[in-house]
């Protein structure tokens, strides 16, 4: 599942 | 962080710097689509709003700030400093054809119905089509300066490396960001035709790329 909408990519 | 992603980010940075240097050194933005550059500035602005809400790493923060600054500098050079060299009559792509579907889709398909998430999704979808005004301009005029094609080549390479990064992350971390991956693949497809022309025309030595 997607984790808290943390977008670590640029 | 893996080597594909790092290489992808570096290519992205190289592409942006190539474009900025081309405009600065030639004192001209002839052949460059200002609309594409405005779209990229919007992409970075809406995606990097999380600079204010989460901290990921010094690398992440620095790159975001650099991309934002360079994209605004490019737009400034095109529309303010060297606007008399800007071929606005050839930069005639209708932005509403991109913006309306992209805004609609980001409301329909997102990870969470919150302002930041919708804007992040919007930026991902918009990035996948943001180069279209530039490609349209090249098709319309039938040619591109080789420096412009180097810019497009590095931009396409960045996208291809991001796909390698996702394959790697899927196998090593089980990471799969559906929205980013699907849009990223669509975006990369736009560059394939251009890659072919780049290799067959530009790399085999000719100053300009002319369309067949």
C-alpha cells in the first residue's frame, strides 16, 4: 500500500 | 537512491543547463518553445510544494530548489530578457488541449483527495506532456538546431533512466508508484521518434536536424 503519499523522487 | 535515479537526475539537470547556456550564450531563444518551458516551471512548482511540508534528504531539497530556480530563470530569459528573439508565431500549440485533460485526470485519479496530492498528481501528468509544444514547434518549422536536440536527448535519457530506476526499485524494495510509472512510460514514448532522428541525423554530423 502507498505510504502516506511521501514522494521521494524528483 | 540508486545509480539509475542519480544518473537520471543528473541528465535532467544537464538538459536544463544546456538549454539555459544555449539561450545565454547565443543571446537568443530562437527555436525554443516558451510554452514548454512555462509548463515545466508549473510542473516543478506544483510538485515541489512538499518542500514546505516534509524533509526527505539534503539531496532532495537542494535538487528541488535548483530545478525550480533554473526553470524560472529559463522562462525569464525567454519572455523577458531575450523576448525579441522568441518566435511566438511558431510556438502556437494550444495549451488548453493539455491543461484541461490533465487537470481533469488529476482530480479523478490520485492517491488522496487532498490539495497537495492533487497538485502532485497534476504535476506528474503535466510533465508527461509538457514537451509537446516543443516537439510541435520542431514539426512545424521542420528543423531544430543541434543544441536544441542535445537538450531533448538529455531530457529523454532522464526519462529512460527513471524507468530503469523503477524496475530496480520494484525488484529491490517492492516499490511501485503507479501514477508516476504509467505517466513516465507515456512520456518516454514521446521521445522515441525523436531519439531515432537524433541518432540518424544529428550524431551522424549535420549542424541542424531537419525533418524528412
